[in-house]
C-alpha cells in the first residue's frame, strides 16, 4: 500500500513501507516531500519549534500529493475529533516537544492517541497556512526569527497582532465551514484501491491486526462514503476487537456521532446519499463490489 512514515537519519530518508494508514495510492510522495523539507530546515532555520517544523513540512507535502482528499473531508474529520475532545489546545500545539510525540507514537494502536498525534500535525499545518495567507509579511519575519534561539510566545507577540489562540480558532472555523456538503461518491481510483486492498483487509479477520487497523483508518480518512457498510458490520459485531476503530472511521467520515448505534449509522448514510444524488445524479459507476 504505501509508507506510513519516515525519519531523517543523517543523510538518508527512510520510508517504512507498511500496510497501515495509506489512505490513497501514491502517498509516498507526501511522506518523501515531508521528510525532504526537514532535511533543509536545520541549515536555514536551525531553531524552529516542532509545530513549525511539522506545519511547514506538511504544507510542502500537501502540495506534492498525487491525489488529494475531497472537499469537506478535513472539516468533517476535524468536527469528529473536536466532538471527541481530541483537538489540542493552542498552547499544547505551540509547546509540543518531540519527546511527547514519541510517547504518543508508542501508543499508536489506540485510536484516541493516534488521533491526537494526527491532530498535532493537522493543527500545525493549518496554523502555518492561516498565518501565511492572512499575514504573509508577519509570518516571513516570524520564521526568520528562528535563525537564532527564540522564545515562541514573546516573538509571536512581536510579529502578530492576534494571539495564537485567535489565529488557531479562526483557522479551525474556516476548515469546518464546508462540512455540511454531502460526502462525495468515490473516484474510480479510490474504488479500485478500496476494492483491491482496503476492504479485503477490513473484512478478513485473518488480516494482521495492524493491517486491518490501517485499512479501517484509511477508509475513515479518505473522505468518501465508500466502504461504510463494511465499517458498520465491524461496529455491529460485539466480538470484533476493532469496533472502536470502526466507530472512529464512521465519525471521521461523517463528522457525526451516533456511537455504536448501527441503525442510526445506516439511516445517516442512506439520507446522505439521497441528498447527494438529488443534487447531482451520479454517472453509472460500473461494478462495485462492496457487499
Ligand atoms: Zn515531520
């Protein structure tokens, strides 16, 4: 499927090819661009705090993606994470250390902790983007401050008129603005990927648990309503150890929270598809093997 992460060791970028978390084929481009950005940062801006290192790397990486998530997907994920109280307070984003991140990485199997790590990267990215868009000159000056050791809080107050909390709240609100548009039908490329890789992994109890977990998370973050029946089946089985992952995936996709209520989830997706199809009748999609 693809790499789930990388690390920069001296002059090498290592991308671990794994069956976890690969939302879309070709995602290695994202990770490679992310790690190569880190390769350049220490030379020019050696004192960047982690949120700026990661926010800038994610911004470059998102420009290098072969396929991007559909509109509204990020906002729906954000709303789900906010409802589960997994969005980090601004001071935790700005004060994040790599030691704390590595502790959370050790608990990657927990959907809650892995979402909080993901939230750190996502919130760092939207802070960077929002600052660059709304106050480009201030942001340039701010970045150049990290050629030397700099206290983030003091330097922020010098460069920006708004507090970090105001900027983050504005940016989060902007991302959630489009969440009420219907979840789109999948692209052909995503259907092929889901049919070939993600859905077989979710449906087979014989899959390695990491592979199955990665496929569930990938379906949840892809932003399409493809595979929701398989997610509901996992959720509905009281003996399935991945029920919580399935609930997370359904919440991430929809931005809604119906807990473990299988019937409510089914009714939600039926209604969501009706609204979408009424707005723009989909062309015949060809065979779909989702059952
Ligand atoms: Zn990084």
